[in-house]
C-alpha cells in the first residue's frame, strides 16, 4: 500500500486517503526561480559559457531543467523570465540543439514504463512549471485528473493531465500527448517566439 503523497502531486488526496493512491509519482522538486537560476549559472560555468556544448554531459534531469530555463527565458506561457542575459543570447542556438538532444536520447533515462512513476512525476513537474494544476473535483475519479491553463494557447482551465495514463490534452488548441510531446511543444513554441522576435537570418 502507498503511504505517502508525492510532493509534486499537490492536493490529490488527503493524507488519510494516501493508502488508496494507485499512481505514485517520483517526487521531483518544483522548478523554483532560485533553483533555475542556480542551475543556469552552474551550467554556464561548467560548459565554458557554451550551453549547446554542455548538452551531452547532462543527465535527463539536467536536460529537463534546462528545457524549463530555455522555455521560460523565451517567454513560453507568459512574460520572459530573466535568469541570465548570457542564456537569452544563446537561445537561438541552444533551443534546437536541446530539442535534438531530447529526441536523440528518446527519454531512455526516464525509465522503461511509459505510465510508471518516473514519467508521471516528470510530467507533473514539467507541466506544473508552466501552469498551476488542481484536481477537477473532490470525487475519487475527479482527483485522477488535474487541470490548468494551457501554456500554448492560454486557454483557462483547458489543459487536463490524466494521472493513470500519464497523458495530457488541451481542449482549446487540441494538442495532446505524453511527456515527450509536452517537452517538444515547449521547445517548438520557444523557437516560434524566437523567430518572431529575431532579425531576418538570425535563425537557420
């Protein structure tokens, strides 16, 4: 029986109901501003100032943290987050490189079970970095689904995450998928934002 509630699965079940939870998650920590800033400074230092060059040495956790740094710095889901101007200067190069690296690894570092606790925890962590998630209601079945605003179309409460299936869907823009698709949507949107703001020829 499960006797704990993942820290990133906020408000899913009351403490006394934890033993009935059927989908535990790895409790990945929240992506706070301070955590992202510290990670960015470390990576800039470790990579000699070249974020793209440092990608192969990153763990899966590091890649996803950088993904959040890149997407937030580009302004996906809201106003751009200021972490370090050196990161902003490298966005046109590191964003497509990060997308390629995530696809190359094919998420093998996140476990073999696509509906397992590692994928579930990572999806909750990643989606939660761009929109607050809350259960659809108070019943047992309603707590199996989380909802929030979509960071891709800004549809209020249109995004839903299914915990048992470890999938998500926006009923506003009709995007859907699992962890891989959400990560790719973030980076694709970051590239679109950069292309709109860049001078002609700035991106290849």
